C-alpha cells in the first residue's frame, strides 16, 4: 500500500522529523498559553454590505456570551484575536470589535491581502490602517512610544513566498514589517501550501534578505536565557501528522473549522507538537471565523464551547496551568519564558 504525503511536504517534512527526534514528552506542571488568531474577513467571497454586517453581528452577540461561560486556570475568560483585513475596513465593524476588547474578551490585530502593488502601496496601506486603528478605534497598543501590531499575511504569501510571486511581490516584506512596528508574525503554519516554512513547531527570529523571498524559512530559536533578536519574531501554530481518527494520516495545523473541530486527540496532539520554551507550551490556533460555515460551527453548534472544555480538562489531567491570551499577550509570555 502506498501512502502519499500532503502536498509540499518536502518543505516541512525534514524540519518536522528533526523536531520530532529532538522532542521530549510534554512537561507536566508547566503553563500552556493558548491564543486564537482568526483570519477574520467579513467580506469573504464579496457579499453585500448587509451580509457582512450580519456576520459581524453574529460574533458580537455570541462570542462574549461563550467567553463568559469559560475560564482558564486563573479564572480568566478565553481571549480571541480578530485579525482584520485592511482592505475590508469599515468603521462600524471595528467599533464593534473595539467594544468586545473593552469587555475583556477580544483583541484586534492586522491582516492584509496584497498582490504586487509595490512597496510604497504596501507601506501606505499598512501605516494608514495602523494609525486608524489607534486613533479612531483605540486599538493596538504602544511600545516605546510607537504603535505595534501582530500580523497575518493574506493567502499565506509572507515575504513573497509563492513561486509565482502572486499575493505579495515584496522580497523585503519582513524588513518593512519590522519598520512598521510588527511585534510578531502569526501566519504559519500554512500546511500543504507552497508558502509553508521549513522551520516548524519553533518560535524563532528571522533576519531578512531583502533581495530574496522566504527569509522566514530559517532563523534563531528562542530558548530559556536566549531571547534572540532579528527583524521579525515568528510564532507559529502546531504542525505535524495526525495518526488517529481515520485510516490514513492527515496534517494537523491548528485550524478550527467546520470540517475539523476540536477533539480530545487533537488537543493532545497540540500539546505534543506546539512550540515550547523550557516548560512553557505555546499553542496558536487559527480559523476563518467570519465565514458562515465556520461561524455556525464555532458559535452556534458548540465548537468553541467544546474547545475550551477540552483544553481545561486536558491541561488539568496533565497538571498544567492553562492560560488564555491574545496574540499580543502571547508575545509577552514568550519574552518572559526566554528571560528577555
């Protein structure tokens, strides 16, 4: 019998094998930091303004209710980071997200789709959006007197990583993100895409080669006592093979979707695969929660409720402290774990 690997496995499989060979059992008694980074696109598939508004309203109604029913080991409610696309900006939608942030259950960071419009266009769009989020909506935060933001690249094509150059076009994108104030990138993993990084299940710093794409393929690993430095900090989600639940193995990327909802096995797999710094485990999950098929599964059919119940139950069984954080707070936890 032939078992075929997922597409583009040549990119991540060598790093995955090295990661697995070096892996130790998930530490008992440590902390597990969990962040959800939603590629949140109200105008996905080009709907009417009314449909987009209905997508937003569904989250405004149901997410705070769900968050109030759950808590981590410290009694804190789950946090949810909405990565909002610059090209879909509507003031009223960001006002709604800002209200959930003030309620203590949400945060907002930056998502963008671009396709070869050039460096100045990218800088102008990003800087204008960042300023609007700060001054108009009271979002993001300041570090050393300047706004900082988390980043997810549309279509996964960070640093011009597609071989055809589509959906980016900037070999120096990592340098531009550093100059604009990016505190960390949360794009990876992209799984069976040609954009997938060769480094997996590791929090690491990358240094940009502005003449070449894919500078994020390799970098300096963050370790206890060695926080590292570079142009951009990469905080990826778990990536690896899932050997249970069906006959043939499948790829685990930390996606929460209508076709791949949380299960006890998946939570155990996240704990095993996710990046670690000492005894600290960092689980970054993602979804495309504005799409009706996913929002229905997550909000109305119990997907998120089950996620939080399973996380608390599993961490308790392993004597681990569960901590719900925004992606900004995850960056702070990374710095603390590294002693930076």
